C-alpha cells in the first residue's frame, strides 16, 4: 500500500532497450524486455511516489499511476531524463546501447560488387554516470549491472566508476534477459547484500522498500 516516506517524492526510472537506427528501416537493439524496470516503476507508484518512466521500445502496459515517456535512442533517453529533473531518486534499469551509428538518410542497398557496408560506431552518453555527476543529481541514484561473471566484484567497481549510490547487480548467466526470475546483489557504500532468487516483481518490491527507507532518512 501507500508509504508516507514516498509521498510527494519524484522518482525517475529508465527501462527497456534502446534502438539505434542504421537507416530508415534498420536498427541495433538488445534483448532487454523492460520487465524489471516496469516492475520497479509500478512498485514505487503503488507506494505513492510520482514516477516518471523513461522507456525504450517495449511491449509492456504502463503500470498504474506511472507517467511514461517513450524514447527510441540513448540520446533521446538522456535528454528525457534531463527534462524530468529535478527528482529525489533515479533508478536506471534501461539496457542502453553503448554505441550508435550515424544513420544513412536512405535504405542502404546491397552493392553489385558484394562488399558489405561498414558501420561506423560512436559512443553513446552514459546516462547513469552523467546523472551521478550532474549538479541536479537526485539524492539517491541507483544503477543496474548485468554481469555473467565476477558479478559482485564488477558491480562494486561499477558503483565507483559510475558514481551511483547503489548498484543492483544481476547475474545474467542464465535466462534472465526476457525471463521472469532474477537473482541480484545490492551493492551500497556499506557493502554487498545477496538477495534470494525471486521473481522480477519480488525484486521490485524489495527495492522499492529499500528506496522508501533511504528517502525516508533524507529530509
Ligand atoms: O556500464 P554498464 O552498461 O554495464 O552499466 C549499466 C548501468 O548503467 C545501468 O544502470 C544502465 O541503465 C546504465 N547505463 C546508462 N547509459 C549508458 C549505459 C549504461 O544509463 N549509456
């Protein structure tokens, strides 16, 4: 139910993949379903927070009470996160593409000589790292880390590198991407908590509870 510690609090959540266009009909994407981010947005809204969900292309319904802003590319996601500020917390769950292509104006054609086209890649903005260093930084910034090996060590290093308060590390060595279950570790300045394996909804409930604790302690 409603939680007084979240009443009047604004929380930004990013979710889903990004699509990076190659030409008018093609794009680079990844297998993120958006389920974990949508579950977190829904759990926070159900507890009474004002939630802005900046979402890449997914096929999920908007959770009740959530303000959803749809984007396609990483750069659009970065700009909508900026537009949504100020916020008390941000939870960056999106699987943002690391690279983009300078898209061709027209559909790229096969060449008569059989030579494939070369895609020049540029690095996308790191939305989490930039937000963590922004003068308008929310009091609580939470990142995610999908890892297949050295899950906790990589997440501890990522917390420092990104400048976030917390990193939720998930072990994606199984079939987590698109699946319903998740196994996560919460990395904070105080250490590492191993959470039991559970549904993405259960992980969302537990994280929403922790965010309420943290924001309740901040005036
Ligand atoms: O570096 P890595 O992609 O593993 O970091 C994952 C975390 O950083 C997630 O919270 C993701 O939403 C965020 N991220 C981002 N912008 C990027 C890349 C990752 O916000 N360009």
